[in-house]
C-alpha cells in the first residue's frame, strides 16, 4: 500500500490509501489537509496507517505546522490515529462539535479538545471553515461536517462513500456510486433527520464534496446532495426504515 496526494481544491489536499481487501475493487481511506496559515487536518485515519499517511502529509507541509485536527465522528478510520497526530504536531488542537467532545473526545484525546456549536467558524488564515452538526448522518450521534467557504469544499466524511480505487476527483455519477455503496454496507442510520440534513447541506451550494471513501466530486454538489436524498429515501422505504 501507499498513500497518494492530490489537490482536490485550491490548497485542499487529499491523502488517500487504498486497502484492496476492504471491498470489491478496493476501498480508499482519505484524509484532507487544508494548507492555510493555521492548517487543518480532517480525518486522522487508523493507527496502522499513520506511518504512511503522515509521510504523505509531509509532502505538503511539516507536521509541526498543523494547528487544527478534526474528523466527522469517533470511529477507528476517522479518529484512531488521533493521539499519534497530536504527538507529531505539538501545537495542534482537536476541534469538534461540543457533543462529540463531551461524549467521547475529551476522554480519548491526549490533549483537551475545543468544542464548538453548530454554525461556528474557524478562521484558518486564508481559509475559513464552518462547522455543521449532522447527528446520525450518516451515522453516530456526534457526527459533523465542515464547509471550507473560500473554495466551497464540503468535508463530508462518509456521506458520499463509494467503493473502488477511482481518481481523486470525478464530475459524474457520485450519487449512483454512493447508493451502490449503501446497498453494500448499510451504513446509513435511516433516521428521520437523514434527508432533511442532506437538504440543509445542499443549501450551502458547495463546489466540491470531499469524500472520505472514494473519489471526491466536483460539480453541481447541491444537485448531487438533493439527488442522494431522493435515492436514499427510496432505499429506506424498501428497507422499511424511518424517513
């Protein structure tokens, strides 16, 4: 395995590692590094992947420059290597939703995290990120996403997951791949907030959907999120789940 580095938006870098046996055609685990005056890493990855991913990150910047570390929710592939990153980046602070900090992160993190409320922003210096709480979307009570408002990049975690080892960015059929992945994995909670949350994210009109698993999407992201909501609604009904 190796970890590739691709620029999916201006100074927003995807660090991608494909694990061939994780799904048919492989399955990518992606971190995103925002290069700003106060750089942010979104997703820490699993502990076993830290040597590969951290070496890839060094191709973008010295790890000591990292100022902020975040992830969508507490799960091995998103937060497993959290304390390894904190050790490598002594000035970095973990930032997440207040609920995530209260429920898990304050206990798991080697340094105290900073908890924020829905809609709070961080000025990274040249980049600005806004926190959006997405409880149970696609899963986990503490789930969040970040919208980088300068480039219009939505750091959307597992929301548009796809299997395989495709290119860093695509501009077609992200919804079809995401629905196929959901049929394969059954990762979405299917709760009543799922579809309204996707509609809310669509109102941000992002330009890039930075996906944790699979290719990122560049194009009409609002339409993609709306179409995904419609497709998931049909799938939830087929499975007899709440909408």
